[in-house]
C-alpha cells in the first residue's frame, strides 16, 4: 500500500506539470526529429537508406517493447523515482546519439533512447493523473494530447533547422538541454514516492489483475484501432496528395500539416469537455467524428480533391483528440495508485501496436486496392480507388470500436 504524500502547493503543482509536459514533449520529439536527418545520415555513413531507417525503427522498437515493463516497475518502485531514471537514460542516450562514431552505434543509442522515452511517456501519463486530481483529470489528459501532437509536428521543422545549422549530430544533441531542464524540475518538484508495503512483489500482482478487467481491455482495443486509423492517414495521405493529385512535395507537406495543427488546437478543449460532460459522452462523440472523418476521406477526397481531403481531416482529427482525452480518462479514473503505471504502459502499448498495424496492414490494403505491387506505377484513378477502399475499412474499424466500448457497457 502507498501512503499518500501531503498535497503539493500551487507553485509545486505547476512546476511538476511543467516537468511532465516537457517529458512528453521530449518523447514525442524523439519519434519524429530524426526522420529529417536520414538523407544526411546516409551520406555521412555511406549507407543505403534501408540501413539508415533503423535509426527511426530502433527508437520505436525500444519504446514499444518497454512500455508495459516500465509501467510495472513504476508501480513497484515508485512512479516519480522511475520517471527521473527515465530522464537520466534519455539524456545519456541523446548524448551518445550525438557522439556516435558509426551508424550501428547510433542505432544502438537510439534504441536506448527509445527505452528512456518509454519511461517518459508511460510514467508521465500516470503521474499527470496523480497530480491533476479528480476534478481536472480530463483537462490534464487533453494537455498531454496537445503536447504529444506538438512534439510530433515540431520534430521535422526543428530537426531541419538544427540540421542546417549544426549537422546531423545537432539533431540529437538539441534534445539534451530540454532533458536536463526536465530532470532538474523533476528532481526539485516532483513529489517523492510514498513508502510501499510490498507492492508488486512476485506473482500476479494487482497491476496484472487490471489486464483481466474487461472494461480496460475494451478501451485498450479501441485505442489500438483508433491509432491504426490515424497512422493510415499518414501513410496513405502523401500518396493520394502527391502521385494521386499531382501536388508538389512542398504543397503535400503543407496539406499534411493540417492534422497536427488541428490536434494542437483541440487537445486542451477536448480535455475540458471531458471534465464538463463526462468521459462517456465525449468518448462517443470522438468515435462518431472519427468514423465520419474516415468515411469522409473515402467519399469526399476522390470527389473534391484537396478540399475534400482537408474537410475530412478537420472532422477526423478533433475526433481523435476527444477520443484520446476521454479514453485515457475513462481508463485511468478508476485505477488504483498501485496500478497506474502498468495501465499507462498498456495504453502506450495498444497505441504503438495500432500505429504499427496502421503502417503495415492498412498500407498493404491500400497497395492491394490500388491494383499494383509498385505504387509508383499506379494511376491517379488506381490511387483514388485504393484510398476509398482503405478508408471505408477505417470507418468500419471505428464502428467496431464503438461496439467494443459501448456494447460492453450495455452488456454490463
């Protein structure tokens, strides 16, 4: 059992939230900041692109395989203590990335950085739930959603600026000062973990009992389906806008930035809506918008081109933020303090699994539907057909997610 510490002051609470926001920003930056440097890395190490891509894959792999274990360790040894350890790991790995003498040492350092990011993403979610209190938990989850979207969107532009000014090593070293700042704030203001009476000792502890809860499982499954659909927009969108509509690369990038911008704008309001109207209502609204946006991409994009694509994205993306704020709140609201770490890890695992499935399985559906093994040989009509089929399936997945969450409630 954890003995709760005394309530923190408003100043300490704000500083704690700043540390947690910085932690989420760092982990999100790490997922996208290196992509812009891949051509420079290929040149620097005289390596083919399929080898250089491991710089990105290693980070995602380290992040994905670690999230549940990290959550379990946080429950057992203390969320705050392990969060600080994660910042130390992330900081050290960032330094090693920037100093790497060769490609494979860089890949190894990125894998370690991904493990550090797993600490930050997973334990930040649990600590934010603990810091925010019951009345503001939705707003806190919405804030994390905004920061996550901001970090992912900021990565390529920040990485490009640093790459031009300081070369590829600077892309990794620029994260070090932010990590040191987050570590300093965490060390100074993050509440110390209370004494624990054998939490997490051998056997199937309380964290694993949460895994067997059908309510948690339904929310985790819906989380994975939603992540798969969002990744599908990132995989299919560039093909439709570029080869499909004949837009220049710069214009494709501009249109693709609409989604992240909408995510940044709608994240905190989504959390406030959860606090005001309840997680259940907002969860339903989010899934309805996700389904409508997916079907809109299937129908409006082939008919109206860029305008139809943007209109559908403007519907789909707020749905994603509403869903994230409500789903995370619904999962974390009733979880005991001794289970928050592992359940946070499971949320991260389901999200990452969905992202991978969206990139692989939905990408395969798109390529198959376009009717050619070489997407570069597909005609605009082929690409439009592939997009239509893929997002009709995506809309069906969102309907399935509604059944998972709300069908279980009716059954209960």
